[in-house]
């Protein structure tokens, strides 16, 4: 309401923000300038991927840190390290996938997202054919 000072109203506004959040997997705090998905997609459009190679799950498992984060989605190995600061869910959500096959979790949360489109220049390779 007009004239309302700091206090309980601010807490209510924050509660409404949480309730109206796009998804519980998204951060509520705004991203730092230049860290939105739009900025990421502009950046990706200018990049070229490395030559893909065969990567084992054992190798992927070694890359499970925020400074070196790889994951597997649909048999494709991605380096997520640079993407962490752009991801709407932030570092905690990316780290849930780091070092492992995150295919099932990815499709549960991102059924509408094309990993190959968003992460194309960060494709390292694919898992061995079985």
C-alpha cells in the first residue's frame, strides 16, 4: 500500500516473489549483469565446439567441481563449467549433475529445453557405444 514503510510488507513481497517464481529450480535473486540466458545464447552463437571424442563415465566422474564440471545428457558429454554462472538455478543445481549422467534429472526438470542448442560449443564428446 502507498506509504507503507519497510517491515512486514517487504517480507510479504519476498514471499509473493517465491510463490510466483517460474520454478523452484530457478534462483530468486537476479543474475549479475551480463549473466542472463540471453547473454549466454549470444555468447554461444559466437563459439565453435572442440572436436568430439569418446569419453567414459569414469572420466566424467573426475570432473565434479564448480571449477571443472562435466555431465552427460542423452549420451553426450558436456563441459558445464562456463555455464554455471548463467544457469537460472545457479551453481547448486549444476553441481547436482556434475560428474555424472544427468539424463533423467535433466528431462524431469527441462523437458522443454534442448541441451544441444544451449550447450553446443561445450560438447566434449559422447559415451562409448555399447
